[in-house]
């Protein structure tokens, strides 16, 4: 299983030949100017919530690649109106079994409004199992005790957690979230893109290290093994 980071909260995970792309916000992100959006492959596009900094490239990528959109029901329906013909709407606690494994939609504490002001349903995260491993993408969220339910249900190998503060958890809360879900490896996302979420990288790593957890901060375009 490999993860490629595309900036902000966008990343792709390859599982047994399937390409999962999360929260595509690439073309409007100046920090991701070196990424060719047209070259990104996807079999599934997973969207945690409706904010513009998570959905900007969804329509273009799904239409070009023929990928299936996985998100909450409201977001899938909204994108159907934008011409995205392949979608699977979900809601909290629901899961879908796919050729590579299983995707479950779980709670996030945030908000969700689509770019035109349409309510975006419930924000969420995903627990993905495939290729002999399980990872948790929290989406944009605050720290919540609901995360402990994930550890009770499965062993999480890697968590992808927001660490930028202001709109989501900061590094200290994200380190606690990692403990809640029972993982020792975290990929940090949702930081540095805008001034309010700029972070001290060394301080963030230290917050995790104090709890015996490794924080990975891959460069934009970098691929890491999970």
C-alpha cells in the first residue's frame, strides 16, 4: 500500500491495483503548482465533506478518469447535477465492499457546505481496509471520543489526520486522536496551505513523538509506503 501526497488534504492510496484519491484540491492550490492534475489516475474519488478546498477538482477528475465518487449522499447527488454519473452515496456507519476491500464512512466534527452554498450533508471520514492493512482518514475534524470506537472495531495501521489548527485539530489534538484509534503512524494533512493553518513542522513532530507516534509530513508529490 502506497500513499502519494498532493497537498492540503489531497492524497492518493494504491491498494492492490486500485487507485483511491481523497479530497482533490490541487489546481487552485499554489503549493501544488508542480502537480499535473491531468496526469492523476483514479478508480475511486473519496470526498469527506463539501468545502471548496476538498472538492475543487472532483468533477474534472471523475469525468476524465471514469472514477466512482464515494461520499455522503448529499455530495454524491450534488455532483450528479454537475455531470458526475458514477457515485455511491453513504452516511455514518455505512460501508461499501469494493474489489480491493472495504470503505466505511465515519463521524467527523466539522461543517459541510458546497461551493454554491448548497448544504453538503454530514462531514465524515473513512476507514479503508484492503491489501492486508487498514487506514483511517479523519477528514476535517475536531478531536472526538468517537474515534475510540474505531480502535474497538479494527486495528488501524496508519491514520491520516489534519494538523493545521484553526479549522481542524492541531498537532497536539491529532496526536491524541492517533492514540484513540490505536495507531503509531500518522500522515499529517491540512496544514501550510493558507496562513491560518501554517505550522511549525518540528513542533508538530515533537507533539507526536512525545506520545511515541511517528508523524510523516511528505512533500507534495512524494510517495511513501504505508
